[in-house]
C-alpha cells in the first residue's frame, strides 16, 4: 500500500432536492485496495460511487484522485472518466456494436489508439474475463453474466487507475452471479484498486480489504471483513447484518 491514497473524499455532501443523500463523507482508498460498500437500499452507496467519476456532482467538499481534485467539466473530466472505470448494474453496452467493438470503442475514440492495437488489447481482455470466443457476437446474443463480463473488459480497456462497481450482479440471474464475482476476485488478487457497491456478502468476506457500511447517507462503520462480519461495533450495522445473514 502506498502512503498517499489514490482516492480521497473529504466532507462530501450531496442533496437531491430536500433529500440529503451524502452527509459529510470522509473516505480514502489506497492504491491496490478493494473497498466494498454495503448497506440498506437508499443509504447513498450508489451515489457515492457515481460522485467519484463525476456522474453525480457534489454540493460541497472535495474528491481527489491521485492527488488531484476532480475537474468539474471539460477535457479534464474526459481524462478523469478514463482513469475511473465504471461497471454498472445494467451493463450499458452498445447493442448495435459487437462485443469486441464495445471494448475497443473507448481506446480508439478517447485514448486515440490504432484499431489493430485496440483490438489486440481488446481480445486479451476478453480472454481475461473468459469470453474471447464471443468477440464477434452482439450483446443481445449473450447471457447477462456474459454481458457484465464484457462491461468489465470494456472498463479495463481504458487502463483505469481505479474501478468502480455499482451493484454489478444485482440484475443477474443467481446462477450467473458467480461467474462475474470470479472475474472480480481475480482482479482483486492482481492488485486492481476497486470500490464495489454490492449485496454479495461472500464477495465482501473473500475479496475486500475493507468493508464500509453506509446508512442514511453516512458512513456508519468501516472495518476489515473479519472484524465487520464477526464483531460489528454499531447497532445499525448489527441490525443490518442480522437481517442479511439470517436469510
């Protein structure tokens, strides 16, 4: 772990109208760290995730990436978006482009890579997420689990400094969840910096360096997975875990 955190949120607040969805958030993520964000629905987890690559603006506070404050707009924002990869709940693939075209579009358009270079790298990444044999198919021809693995390959194609996952398995059929989690566990093992919003407690136990528990727009508790799951300190966390783990 490096001394300087890769991602830092200081006193971050966000409102949607009257609703205060992020309240004085303080969070730092070291390079190579896997931080899993959990909590009940409506606790601000996805909003937190989306502020780190400026898909959501913040009301006040500041967010730093690699020592620099996030730009609000313009060319710097496009650069930021390539540094902060995002994998969404609903895949967000281009339906009219093949799997390989989806993965190479960003590197060609944003990073100005040549097509041959982008396609070579794209095939390596599709192989890495175990889906190279589907390169010439269209998203509609794939299962949800395969589509999400394409989305992960697409995010990796931009060589991001950090990967954000916003509930990446919640739209999947149960039997497809593990194939996506396996890819994410591999990335974690390889040292990818990741912030993962998820309901998958098994993934949190296995892959996270730190669990951040949110409720009502606040970070209530953060601890190692072992500490959090065996001995949560705050009553709100205890209540949440008793509901989740009893199912």
